[in-house]
């Protein structure tokens, strides 16, 4: 045994208890803050509208459920760097489909 409990002062034991209590409290607080930020981000994304000028990457962050729609029309590179800078209208043009038709399919999701 490192030391006898009787040799430790009560105030030191209280300080140790307070330290561990505060660490647990801090971890819970940080977890709750992280959860709140995640929920807030999801709400912001839900409020965002997907337009023809939205990039593919932004559209997928707003609504990941549109991925099958994009894959169906031939946009198989959803995670590639060009998806972060290419708008839905540009992608529709490259893939030879009407941008309005694409937007209607996305809106239906």
C-alpha cells in the first residue's frame, strides 16, 4: 500500500473527489455541447434549399438521400473532388440531361 488512508487529510480527499467530479461533469458538458452542435447543423441543412446552383457536395450534405437519384442518371463520382465544385446544373449538362428534370427528381425525394 502506498500510504495509509489515515495519513491523508480530509481536505485533500475532498479536493480529489472534486477534481474527478469536475472531470466527469466537463466530459458530460462537452458531449452535450457536441450533440447540440450536431443537431443545429442538421437543422441548418434541413432549412437549406437545393437549387441548380448548389454544388453536388453541398446537395449531398443537405440531403444524403438524393445520392441514388444522382447515381441513377450516371453521376457515379459523388465523393470526388469535382463534386465539391460542380453545380447540379453543370453536372446535368455534362451528363446530357435537363437540369429542370434533375431538380424535379431531387425535389421528389
